[in-house]
C-alpha cells in the first residue's frame, strides 16, 4: 500500500497534540536534484584542483610521484567522499537542511519531532549508498518513500528521521495570545534577537500552539507543560533577572511567543 500520511502527530506527556506536515516524494525529489547538481559541481571543481596539482608537481621528482599516485586514486573515492560528506556537513550545520532542502523549504528532524542528532545525520547519509542503488538511480530509496506511510527512505528508517515541510506560520493576534502585560523581554533586544535566531520554525509552532490551546489542559498538565517549555527556552537565550523577576513559567512562555512573532508584524 502506498503511504498516505501527510502529517506527523506529536503528543506531549501532558496530552497536547501538534501536527507537522511531512515532505512529499515529489518535493524530496526536487530537493535531491538540486543537491546532486551541487555535488556534481563540487566534484568537478575538486577534480580540477587535483589535476592542476598533479601537473604542477610533475617536474618535481618526490612531489610528482606523490601527487601522481594520489591523483589516480582520488578520482575513485572523490565522489563518495563529496556525496556523503556534503549531506553530513550541511544537515548538521544547517539543522537538517541541505542546499536543495533550503530551496524547497524542507528539513530533516527526529521522527519523534525532536531536533536532529549527529549520529542520525551520519547514519542516514551512509545509508544513502544503499538508497541510490541501482547505479545511482535512487530506485530503492524512491520505492521506500512511496510505500512507507511517512515517506521515509531506508536511511530515514535506520536513523529514525523524517523529512518535513517548513510551512509559514501565520502571525497570531499577539494581544490575545500573550495577554495585556507588557513583554519585559523587549528591554533586551540583543537577547530577543538571539532567541529568534536559535528557535526553529517547528519550535515556534509548538510554543504558539501551547499558548493558544492552554485552556484545553487540566491545571496540573498546564503547569507541567509550561514549566518544561520555560526551562527549554531559558536554555536557548537566558534573560537577566530584571527581565524575568516575578514571571510565572506561563508568562515567560507568553513573552517568548510575543518576541518570536512580533518580528513578523513590525
């Protein structure tokens, strides 16, 4: 049966459910095409550099022998190193995105809705060699994406990852979400900028949903949820005591939401 699931549902221990849209096989294919073009260009560039070094060193006995042997063997492993290294480096440095995924607004995440780990990045990119078979046509990976319910290639299944779509989050009515109290974070714009920079779109969506749906929770779950969210965002950007004194965990999270979404409304 072909996969039909289009969203990832994440349920917190407090019973709040969030939905994250999954990437389609078509959008993943387009992102892959861009990445293949980048890999091809980098491979050609490095091959030319190796060729230039081999020619330049041919007149020097020792260097000529070293670069001659290196140049003949480098062509065999160069494409493998570039293809796997490119995916690992970009997905780790850009939080689950490659050049193609950035263009197509896709991102790799943990299948539980968490951030991507380095071990997962390595595993899913090493498995790419299997997904590319036969002969780099991505037949195995393509079929896997079509038949799995969450559009996962074998590398995703092995690493426990998913590829999601980064959708635009509508700007909320801030006054209704954050309440009448003035946001005390506004007096530290440099820390607000750090908070915005370090918060992913998925995290912004989750914290917004938590605030807008807070009345659906029972009191105990509500306290627990906002305590965890406040602790997490304190770790991202810690505001000084004069900005946080007297704030409950829920008001702290409301301030976070107002800070994140005020940028889109100014």
